[in-house]
């Protein structure tokens, strides 16, 4: 995830429409990679290898952020887009566009997973759709989504938005945070941390149980992280802005 303020400048003569189209394509493809690789790892392992599943998700995001984060910012997640909007890094118009592109990428990925894997494997794990774990309640899964998405957005602000942070390893740090969260709570909620991660497989598989867990949970967690880090630690401004005003 690259800071929206340090994305590469477009070539002279590039129109705003062309830049937006490029950024939306980047967001769609990055989200596609997360769902195809992440949910694909669940299908391939029958959902039984949590370590492989955690690293598949983390690697997918780390590589997509490293590859294209300098264009769109590399959100690949409606909850992260919300956090960036709250921190004034994305306009409302662009936030809506990002979310739409992410959802489209997620649905296409889920459709292609259906085409690649036989139904005997996809149906066994619900196409990799995040679900409430057997011993847990929907409320516990909801809380897990809030907490894990908070950590994800918190790390994103720390390594990609705050220019004083370890920006050179932003992609790695974000990917590892996703891996960490899945290892901790994958058994509770699937550790989606991302409404698009749930929506694509859920739509294609027609598995819509407890949708609020994976829509509201990540949104709340990301919003709290934006308030804590950007408006708390960063006081709602970039470090150089605070220096000029002091």
C-alpha cells in the first residue's frame, strides 16, 4: 500500500480519466489476486492447512502492493479505502470507484476459481468464503474481524501513510500482518479483514450467512485505526505540516 501522496506522477498529457481508469484497473487486479490466490489456497488444501492459507493471502497482498501500490495506493480492500477516505487520502468519488473495482475483481476471481477447481473441492469449503468457525458465534467472529482489521489498517498507516515509518518494507509488513491475523483468527471468522474477500466468493457460491460480520466488522476496525493513527498519532496532518505550523 503506497501513500496516496507519493504515488508516481503521471506522464505529461495523461488525462484524469486515464489515470482513474488505470487506478481502478490496478485495484481490481490486486483484489483479484487476493481472492484467487487466497481462496484458491483454501480450496486446494481443503481448508486444513492454516499456515499455507495464511501465507498465501499475505504473499498475494505483499506482491500486489510491491508491484502496483505506487499507482493507485494499493488498497485492494473496501475497508482500507474507507480508512484512507477518513484520513483524507482518497476523495469520496475515488473511494466509491475503488470499492466498485475491488468488488468486481473479487467476483471475477471467484468465478474463475469455480472454473479451475471441480465442484467437489469448491463446495467442500464454500469456495473459500469466510465463515464463522464451528465453536464460535457470529458475535465472536464480528469482534475478531474488528480487531484484525484494526491491526491491518494500523500497520498500513504506520508503514505506508506516515512518511516517518518503515516505508521501504511497507509491502512486506502489510503482507505479514495479514498472515499474522489469519494465523490468529482464521479459525474464528476466516480472518477476511476485507469485505471484498468475503463478497466475491459469497456471491458466486450463494453463501450469504451473517454478511454483517465481514462488512461492518472490517469497516469498524479500519475506521478505528484511522482515528487512532492518523488523528491521534499524526494529529490529522503530515509531519512536515506540523513542523510548519509550530
